[in-house]
C-alpha cells in the first residue's frame, strides 16, 4: 500500500468516526420507554457486527467495496429496526441538520486541505528531493554501524554496496560486495555489478578478478544483460573481437529494436565483426593498432543532476547526452538517450557511435559534452529544459564530470 493510499484510508475512517459522533444526537429521535430495551439490544448487535466487519476488512478478508456495501446494509437494517412510530418536529429538524453536516464536514475538510495542506508531499520525487547529502551520509553511517554489529547480514552489505555505487564511491562499493557471501555468489546480476565496480575502482580495467566474476555470472545465466555488457567491454580491452561480437550480439537480442541503445550496440557489434573478417594483407597487429588508437580517442565520464534541480525532474523524463565539436558543425558527433531514473549515468563516446553521415570524435581537437533533460520529450532544446555542459574536452579524456545545474530560459 502506498503512502498516499494509506493516508486517504486513514482520513476517510477519521471523517466517518467524527461524523458518527457529531451526527448521532441529531439523527436520534425521541424513544418510547417500551421500545428502549429492544433498540438498545439492536444497537449492541449492530456494534458487534460492525466490529466483525471492520476486523475482516483489516485482515484483508473483505475488499473495500464489499466492506462498504456490507456496512451500508447493516446501517440500513439498524435504522429500520430503531425507526420510531411517531414523528416529531424536533427529530425532523435534527435529521435535516445531520444531512447538512454530512455534506458540509467532508467538503470543508477537502477545501481546507487544498488551501493549507501540501498534496505534493506524497509525490515520491518530491520526497526524494528533500533528502540532503548529509541525511544520506547519516543513513549510510547507521547502516555501517549496524553491519559492524552484525557482519553476517549479507543483504545489508549488498544494500551498502549499491548505495556506494550510486554515490560513485566504487572502491567502497567493491569492498562491501566482498562481504556479500553466498547472496552475491549465487546471483548473476550482483556478480556483474560487483565486477563493474571493481573495474571502476581500478581505473576501468576489467582483467583479473572482474573477468572471473563475469565468467561466474555467465555460468549461472548465459544471457544476464549486465554480465554480457561487461564481458564485451573486457573482451574489447584484450582485443578479443570474436568474443566482443558474441557477448554484445547476445545482448543486442534483448534490447528494443530501433532504440538508441540498440543502434549504438549494433554499431559496436558490426565493428567487431568487421575487424574479425578483415582481409587483404592487413596483419592482426595493424588491426589491433587501429582499434587501440580508436579506443584511445574515446571520451568517458559521468552525468549527474544537481540537488537544487532534483525536484524539477521526473524519473520518466528523457535525458539526452551529446558530444559536439567545439568548432565545427552543430550536428552531434554521438548521442545517448536514457531516462532521468538512470542518473547518475556513466557514459562513453567513441568513433563507433558516430551518426550516419556524420563526423567522428577523433576528427576534432576538442569537443563539448552536454546533458539535457528534455521536458518536451525532444532532442531539440526548449524552454524549461534542465541542462549542463562542459567544453574543451580532448578526445581520449576520462572521468569527465557533467552536472545538470541550469534551466533553459
């Protein structure tokens, strides 16, 4: 049950309780002494039955609609049982007052909350935006202290590892993963994540322990997406292009056809297959040289969203990351399209990601990297977009940091 749903249910119950207390004196009619005992007994039966209904509702035995229907039926029977034989003007006036209050009180409550309340407080994005870095550090500190007292809590270690990864603290994330024990060893996605943060902590190198973890992950699930991606990256580092084509080719089958991610990965797979099939006297060493040179021209880094703009971005908003020449055509040299929910985002641009008919990153001395949250859902900039950029980035640069901290006028 969401926070908003729980609040609404609690508010409805409180309103019903207040209405019952306030309206009962107005609704009640003068009773004859002969009928008092019978009506009192009926009222007690009604209360017992109502308690049973509420208990069944709390335990999930009655759906909300069934509960309200049964409750209304019970109330109707009660009114029929206690209906007095004689009508009096005070009772009629009391019922009119009761009906007025029945309408006015809920409406007044809703209007008051609309004017004085804060409905946005139930928006998860708004709630998350109020969590400051200091509060995050405090929560992490409490988790660390808890794990010191209970070092066998493998779920806690995995939670800590993921938290450190989101914050870009890869070495600490890898250390936390090392305490994950059987939980990590048996989960291919956690093994792939562990391998990735180990590589990040080691300057992007995936040989050694990360490669062993990936092999273990793919043994459990040969088609685990993150494991296939990291395996392909590791194969690229060691110039094993048949393996690159194999790993990323299998990953490609799991992506949405025609998506930006699929297009980028397809280009990389085609390049790897081209290298594998190259002929005409070019030696393997020359091919390796060319690929090494291309890899050396790649630009990599991370995109993050400034805390002051976090409340203005929704998780489902589109996020575009562009590489453009500082001096030259405005047409992007490479582009990525993801969602705000993917932030912080690790990116990598190289010549294999060049757009059809476009130029390559290696053709320019410096480029600009721009990240843009497209509020209108289009790659073209529009008023209200959130963006950040960095200029004069040389091809081959690593650990480039782009912070989205501005609003398009």
